[in-house]
C-alpha cells in the first residue's frame, strides 16, 4: 500500500481508501454475481430436466390411461367368462401379458400357437378359445 505524499491534500487519502474499498466491493459483487449466474445456470438445467421428465411422464400416463380404457371392457368380459366356467386353469395366466393377448384376440387376431398373429376374421377360433379356458 502506497504511503500518501505529505504534500498532497488529505482529501486524496480518503479518496484512495474509498477507491480501494469500492474496488474490493466491486470484486466481491462481481464474484457473487458469477456465483449467482452459476447457480442460475444449474437451476435452469434442473428445470429443463424436470420439464422433460414431466413431459415424458404425462406422455406415458396418457398411454397407460388409453391402455387401461382399452382393457377394461375385456376385463369385464373375462370376469364374466371366468364366472361362467370356474376352472382353476386361468389363475396362473392372469397378468399383463394375458391381458395383452386377450386384447389382441378381441382386436381380431389369433393368439393360439397354430395361427398366432394372423387375422381371425369374425369367427372364434377353438385353439384361441382354449387359451381362455
Ligand atoms: Zn386361433
């Protein structure tokens, strides 16, 4: 730190101190501003990620709701069917895969191992029906 010259007016010494203080303060604020900018950048990244996740979840939720809407009528039919002939056979196959196959069958395709995946027209297939047995 420079010693103030005695010949200079005292005013200058005060100015020097003020300048140094101002510079230090400016540096401090600049540092804080940079930190804030970094924080802001991180927050913005997190926000973007959240928005993307939210979008994906909404999309997935939409699809799951659609699938649920599609499955519900078949589940009701399935309930009636299992009530009609209560054989213990169907118990092990209850699940998502089973529901999917039931839906595929209702949409008009074979699910039996004989004609699997081919259109079954309007008629019921005895091999497919065995699956529901
Ligand atoms: Zn079939």
